[in-house]
C-alpha cells in the first residue's frame, strides 16, 4: 500500500474516489512545521538559518502520519503545486525522515481522475527552488515583523505590529485618504442642447458641446457660470446643421477566464464577497474536484478544457455562437509562472449549477463557469452612430451625440454585461435641425474614490505587490489589526493605522516603499527559478535594515511620533495637555505624567458647515467625530446639530469647496 499525503482532509476524500485499493490518502491538515511563535527563530549570524518547530496543535497529526508511513510501501506527496504546497511537502519529508532521492512528488492542477492518474505516471523530486522561495518570503516577513513590531511598541504603544507587504497596502489606503482630504473641488460646466429634426416627431435627441472654433474643449474647459452663459447666448442665436454622420460596427471582446485576482475582484463586485470569503469558497470547490487550482496568475487553458467548452456551446446554443477556433489569452503578469492554467470548471458539461453545493459555493462556481464559457463565445456586436452638429454664430460650435444598438449578444448571452442602448435618429449630412432647449449644467470635480476590495487587489497586482495566494491575507490582516475599517464597502484608515503608516514610511521609507516591495517579489521569483540564492537576497536586505533600525531606536522619541501638543492647560498641575494614543484611540493627558495622571476623553468641538439639514430643514449640518468605542472611533462624519430630534447623518462630506479665484 502506498500512502498519498495531501494538505486537506476534503482533498484527501476527493482523491480517494479516484485511487485504486493500493493507495491510501491522508491529510497533513496544512503545515506541520513552522517558525516558533515566541522567538525570532532565525539565526542571523549563521546565514539566516531557520529553526522550525512542530506546533503542539499538530503533534497528534504528526504521530498519525508517522504510523501510517511506517506501514506504507511508499510515500507520495501530493500537496498543491505552488510554492506553499512545495514547502509543505518538504516539511512532511523532513518530519517523516524520508530519503529525498526516493520521494515521489506529484502535482496536478485539478482533482479529477484523469489528472491524478496522469500525475501518478510522472512523479518527480521536491523542487527545492520553490521551497527556497517560500522560505525566503517567510523569513523575510518574520525579520520585518519581529524586529519592527517591538519598535512600534516602544515608540507608539504596545500591541501594534508591522508587516512587510501588509504595511504597503496600508500605505496605499492612507495616501488615498490624504488625497481625498487635500482635494479641492474645481467648478466646471457642460452644455447640452436638445435638437430635433424638422417634420419628425421622433427625431428629438440630446447633443453635447465638444468643440469651440474647431478646437476640442479640454476637460473642465468651461470653468465658470459666466463662461457658460456667453456660450449659451451664442448658441441661441445660431442655426444648427448636421456636419457629419458616422455609422460603424463596434465589437466588444469577452474577458479572459479568471485568475486569482480577477476572481476576487468579480466576486467582490458581483456578489459582494470579501477576498477572504471568495478564496475560502474557491478552495472548497477545488478540493471537491469542481474547479481547477484557484491560486494562479496564468490565463492558459488546456486543449481538453477548450474542447469541453466547444462541445457544451455546440450542444446548448445556436451554431452562431461557435468560434471557428478556440480563443487563447496571453498572460499579462510578468511574474506569472506558478500555475499551469486559469481558474475554470473541471467539467464544463455539468452546466453552471451543481447539485449539493451550499448557496455561496454555488454562486462562486456559477461565476467561474460563466466566465470560462463566455471566454469561448464570439464578440458582442453593436451598430454605433455618431452625429456631429455645427452652428455658425460669433464662433463655430460643434456638438456631438452618440448611441449604439446591440445587434448580436455574443458572449453577453452567458456573461451578463451592463451597457446602455441608445437609438439615434436617421439624420443626413447637411440637414438643418431645430433647437428645442439648451441645458447648461454645473459640476464639481471629485476626489479619487477610496479603495474597495476589488480596486485594492487590482492596484496591488498592477504594482507587483504580493502573489495570488497573498491578496486575501493582506486585506484581512490590515483589518484585523484595526489599521483600516470597511464602511459601505470602502476602506478607511483608522487613527492608529494612519499613525503606524506615518512612523513606518517616515523612518523606514525603503522598506515600505512600493517599488522595493515589487522588486522583492521579483527577487523571490528569481529564487524560485534557481537564479538566486535565498540567503543572498535576505542578506542584501537585512544588513542595512538592521543598522537603520538600531539608529532609529536612538533617534526617534515617543513624544515626536505618538503625541500632539495642545494649548489646553492641565486643571490639576498647570502643565500643558497633550493628545496621546491609547488602546481605544486618542485621548488627552497631562504632559507631566507619571507625576500627574490627569487624563480625559478627547472631545473635539463640532465644526459648522453653514448648510441647512436636508432632512428637517431647521438644523445645521456640522462636522463631528465618532466617540464610541470600536473601529469607527475617531472617524469624521456629518450630521444635524438638532440630534436626537433629527437623526440625519452621512459619512460623505456635503461641502464642495470651490477653488479660490486668486489661486
């Protein structure tokens, strides 16, 4: 009997369905060895040698695997095919004291009978390059976390922690918040004209002013109401003539099948799922044999999968939905290498629903199934019409209207896509039109939006920060630490998150730099490909980092980073009061501590906005801060000053600040 070891009990159960009686599948329940929790566990003087331990919680599992291995004729390690899976296989081999030259390591991208039988025919050795890449990431993160966290305890407050990649994600969120706070709305105007064809009741359509004197109007190019009034006056005195009519076919291509990041983004946008929940559900679908491996940045699809899609389309849809040849997608990520295929259903013929799945599993599976099948459907086709209208008055003005009608739904038959159909009148060039109405509209520029799960993952991916397996943990960790909070699907930095970011980016700018973090991902890939020694990569980072940390312990004073001076005088001793950070946020305390222990909650006076309350019409909208305990503590909101008689409140700033004319 041969023992097949995987990392998940569900995976073991699924694999057992496809194995002969000569095999027995067992699970390691994840990692069996790790760095110790209470110590650094890395000998920085001995080439960063890690000291691995078997956690107490898995010792019974280790004992069970040793007993099973002792009875087995051979050991087959069948953990996941990425770096983490390779490392788990290596740790198992060390714990079971296996002869590395006799280990059979197999990997497969999907848990199906064909894939497993094929893998069993082609066993290999453990890929130590992948193991070293995983070790390098783990050691690098341990060095940063275990060395920098005590620094934060001493200079800010106890209980804080610093993570190499998570802190860069925090930086993105904090810097976006700073952009929003510093943003000054800029006024601009647009002008629309409602025109109609003569002798045509259905020929009324709306146009937008796009050129003046033949020159395109730049973005925000009509800055004031006075400017718009002058243009309106000119237009009202002009004659409107169709100068150009363009009709053409527009083609919209389907998106590629999912990779990890796009699966998380689509699940967030379409299902409202967090990245953590999406990956949990996808993991269960993979281990049950319903989808291929869900941690991947490759868009490759196997010939077998493409044939399956073709056969399903041929059997279930009209022949006009069949492509002449399969559609292939080129992987854009320069780092893509760990997985062999995109995320797809293992058997497309089962359709978009599988009996026996839980509701949320079913929703994620359907999303994956639809995205895959849609990738092999034709383009959607639209009939698009653009009409340009010119008027001669004091200046030559050009107005434009565009619209399109869906002619063939193509891939949207399977992958629902939002688009607006707008039918245009059948105008002829040279045709004169009648002005019905001119609509000048005032607008204000808006700040960049706060990150949500989808946009944050997309940004991390674009900058090359993290890997497919790390996006969900990154987002979970910065929330669990209380550094950011999610409100209405958007991320807001907390007071303590903002302070931690300030300390880390000001004093360790190279470590928590986006370019450095992306470069480190590239270095880890070089290790995985065998082109770099992991000890060299770690050493290049650690030596200057350790010196800088030692220097900062001496230079940085707690009062500089975690305290704010105020004009308030202590009522007990007359010393100045300062704003400090505690476990539950900011508070005000005497600067004479510990001689004087005067402290009180920080209550900031509400700020007037000069706006009437839109709900009651009597009160005034004021700016306030959340005072209750919890993650929202200290966050700014706007509400009616007649509370509790009026409960109107909003997180969004209702006051657009116009740009001063002098600036």
